C-alpha cells in the first residue's frame, strides 16, 4: 500500500534539536506512522512524503517522494534532501535516482 501524503512534520524546521510530534494526535504524521517512521529522538529537519497515488495494493510505476528540509543556520533558506522512489514489478519500492541535495549546508 502507498500511504497518504504526510507532513511537513514539524511545520517548521529548527536550528536546535527538538522532539517532533509523530503521534496519533498529529494527523499530518499518519503516513509516516504507516511506514514505521516515527523518530523518538530530537530532530532538526522537517519531513514530508508525497505519493503519486494512495492505493492498496500499490500499482506498479507509482511513485513516492520523501523530503527532509532544514534551516540549520537560521537564515530563512532551507537545505533540502529528496529521495524519489518507484513501485517496481515485484511491488517493492526502489530508488529512481541518487539522493537529490539542494543547499546542503543551510
């Protein structure tokens, strides 16, 4: 199954480590919980997940984009790390391309 779009969690990235709410009380985190991503340690980035469709079973060729954004130097510009995945013929997720990194040191 491809989970529903989720995030960003939290809404704003932080320069200092903080604990984000990935609990059942946060509807923006539902898709992350479905895939088992619910960090319980302090984070600095915000996370989002965007599937091309919400379906079960996941159709071959469906895509999902995972994004982590940070603003470690607090200048208002975000670093962005994006991973694109596709559902292959075996109904497994595989990376479409290398991790895309934009402004890594922000």
